[in-house]
C-alpha cells in the first residue's frame, strides 16, 4: 500500500534499488554493502551541534558522523488527530488530545525561550557545505522526477526550507519502497529494525549515505523530533503483518503511521506564519488531518489494486453493516447499490478530513502554502473521479488528468496568497 506523503502525490514503486535503501538495510545487520553506498570512512569536519565526517570517493559517498544527539524541539503526536468524535473509541480520543496538548505546550515553551523557530546557521570547515549541497541537489532531483507537481511548489519556498522538504521526501519514499517496492518480498521485521537503527544513527549525526546526510543536516537545522520517522517505520511493520482492518479505529492508526507522520515531520520546516493567531495544537491537528485525508483517498482509489495483492484497507465492520464482505472485494464482483452506498460514506469521511486540514493550511508560512494547497486540491479531485466512475474502484483506478492538474495549480496559488476565502 503506497503511503500518502502529505504534500505529494502518491509515490510510484520504481526506485528502491536506485536509492540503495534495501541493500543498505541489510548492511545494517550484515557485511553486505549496497552497490550505491560505500563503507563508512573517517575524516573530521565540524558543524554546529553535529560533527560530520564526509569523504567523496569518485562516484560513491562515504559518511561517518560523530557528535551529540540532535535535540528535538518538536515533541511528536504519536497517535491520531483529536477529532472525528464518534469515529473512534473514547480512549483513543483522550490519548490523542493529551499528546497534542503536551506537544503544543512544549513548542510554545521553546518559542518563549528562543524567540523564534528559525533554522540554525551552518558552521563548517571549507568544502563541507559543497558536499552537503550536492546531497541536497540529488534529493531535489529525486523529488522532481517522482513528484513533479509538488516539486514545482517547493521552488517558491526559501532555499533552506525547500532543501529540507526534499530530504524528508526522499527518506519517506525510501521507507515506503521497503515494503511496497520491487524488493518488498525480501524485507523482514529484522530488516526494518536495521532501517530504524540507521535512522537513529543519522539523528545522532552518523549518516550512512548521501541521502541520510541531507536528512541528518535537516533535522539538526530545524530541530525535528525522531518519533514521526519511527512511527512511519512502524507503519511498514504493520504492512508486513496485517492486511485487514476490523474497524476505522485500526485503520485510522495505520493512516497516521504511514501518512499523518509526514505532517509532523514537515510542519517545523514549513513554518507557522508569524502573524498566525492559531494555536500550535490546531496547526499540527490540521497537518495530521491532511495526511489522514490523503491516505484515505489512496485507499479508496486503490481498492482493486490492493485486492489483487490480497489486501483490503476498508473497515470490516462497516462493510458488514452495508451487507458487504471482504470476499466481495477479492472476487472483484460487479458494482452494486450496496457498494455505491458504502463508498459514498467512505468518501464523505475523507472529505471531512480535508475540510479539517484546510483550516490549518493558511496558518503556515506564506512561502510554504502553495505546495500544500496543490496537494490538497488535487487529492480531493481523486474523490470526484471515483464518483465520476460510478464508484467503481474495483475494476477501475481513478486519476486526475494532466489538464485538471494544471488548472488546479493557479487556483492553489491563489489560495496560498489570499487565504481560504477567495
């Protein structure tokens, strides 16, 4: 199941070996070295808070970083958006509410003590920044190739923010490819544990390859917490062991793991507008809601594709209430009125999350709003296309045409400049 990056179109499953993600996961637990990742080397190059050792050897990159653990300014909501009352059990709602309040309090305390949340300056020996710049350029190339619309939006951001978002995008894509790419059949829980250990290393200033180096620099500059990254890996573990979801509460948590986490990773980079009157809690809730909305849309778009792989990402109890079953989906039976009625309710729920997300987009830094609005509007159109296909998402796959995407971009730009009420 492809994850829904909060501000990009759903990734394709094409570039796993190109990123070296799979091979380097195994390297973490064995002596295997990826064809595109060189062994670690040593040479000292200091940075503010992170001491980075970088050595470029012909076409390969060697990294070893020594330094203190990156401080986490943004404690992370490791659960679900505190909303949609009635959709989930009270215990889940309370858990979310408590964590959101704690996060908001900690972030606000940091704001009061530091004055702002701007990036930390680079302090490095001559030559180091050029190596990091090349790593960021490669991240940008990957983003441009596989998320063209989003990439165009990032060009409106400040250089520091756009590079950081590229680095986050690449890590999320590599992580998704572990269980959804061409080598997915070789991935085990042990391999994911290795990937998580590698994540911890890069957060402590010890990146393994050029993509890790870009992310390691990003999380140090923007003081991003590690927890949403770990939670995304937990979502990949879920995909290895689970292909059915009893109810929406189970599905919701999965959507948080694989998509809501991206909002938590990105808000510190996107930035909250200085003139915003919104609470930190509400901005993070909106970011989570957009991730959930995008992932629910992915699920509704890919019902038939997932069924061919033996996966059903729809609440089983709601299927039963509609007089349907998992077997109906796996057998790819014809579309009935029962199915149409069921899908109308699922689409309505996804739109509710999009509505909640809209409330927070205008609170972001002005230079960061366009790619977010573009993603939100384009994903909402996928739901329209499902309806246009008479709710047949079992034998058909809804998609937004290039013409409609192009038409959405200026509208998204207008939203980003003028706000919600155009």
